[in-house]
């Protein structure tokens, strides 16, 4: 392999891609950064020359993420309702966010990926999102290529069962704005108009707001719950959350929640809200002036 200075340069060159892989694998920005640090330390131990640095580093990062997922699963550290880390921007995405969100990676999709086994998630993310050949993934998983294909197939069926987001961002925003207007007015029937009959609401309050965590399904239940937050409407700031229309709720310029919406065929099919104060603080959001 090249000398240490050259290795550092090449690692940094591929960092945006590697961080995107790790984020999809782990659903956590901080964990993704930890995975990259571990991958960097491992890459320094490699003595043979590597021809395809990105492919090799992708597999190094993937193995690190796989171990982290297995450790997380063994400790059962995730709460019953968990929202992955959102990627929030208030203007056009900068280069870092573009790299992190280069492929479709809505928060609702990350919730689905959280339900997969670590091996299923690795097979799906590497093959279906990043186009890594099954033969290489099989080596990382220490399984046969056929078994690896089956893992990806099972994951794919789970992903296909989730609603596909509307590609029109302007239409997404109109629907989300209508949702907040109806919530502000406490208009139950107007809320039903913008909610899909099978809408799902997830709220993650973390360990500091455990009473806030909940999972609701069905337009009636979700509408009844959201009308209770009409007093928060003045503090809603439109934002892009994982590339889709969303919002940051910030009373007195303090972030109370980040809300991500999945809009499908003009209706809201998924609402994922992060209320965990600790994780919201870690996001370190820079609120724009109103």
C-alpha cells in the first residue's frame, strides 16, 4: 500500500461515500463517524497494495458497522420506539448533506431497515443501494453467495411493503403545510383529509421523555393525537428532513422536535418525530432567523 500520507489522502477522498454507507447501515450520524474512525485504524494495518481503494474501504466500513449492529442488538439498547438520526437542513443541502443523502434514504426507510437483522441490512444496503456485488458481500458475511442473495431478498420484501414517497417536493410541502394548519385550528376533519387511512405516527422521546414515546396507527388515532399540539404551531419551522418536507419545532429558539413526513399520492403515510432532548442536542441544529 502507499505511504501513510498517501493513505490518509485517499481515505479522506472516499470519506463522503464511506460516511453515507455507515449512516445507512447504522441510522446514526455519530455512530457512522465512530465507524469511520475504526475503519481508518483498521486500514492503517493493511500492508498489501489495494487497487480499488473505495471498494476495499467500503468493505472495511461495512464489517465495522456489522459488528456495531450485532453488539447493539445483543445489548438491546434501543427503546421500543426508535427514530434514526434525521439529517436536517433549512436551505439547499450543502455538500456534506448531499453526500449523506445521495441515494433515497428517507427516515421512514431507515425505520424499516432498523427492523432487519444485521446481515439482512448489510446485504440490502450494500447491494441494492450501493451496487456492491453479492460475491464481495458474501465474503464480509462469511456466507455463501446464494445465502447472501436470500438475505437481500428478504430485506427487499420488507422495504417494498413501505409507502413510496412522492418525488414532488413542492407537493409534499403543500400537504405538510395543510397538516400543520389543520393541527393549529384543531380541525379534526381537515386532518383526516391529509392523512392516509393507514398512516403511522412514531414518536421517540428517548430516556428523558419516555412518556412522549408512542406508536399510533390509523388516521383517526393520529388526528386525535395531533390536535393536542395546536399551541406549538407558531414555533414550527419548515425544513428538509432527509431530503423530504419536514419541520423543526423550536419554541423560544430551543429545538423541541424534528418531524419527518412521508407523503404518498397526496396523503401523509408516515410521521416520524424525534423528541429525545439528548439526541436533538447532538444534532447541533443551527436555526435560521425567523
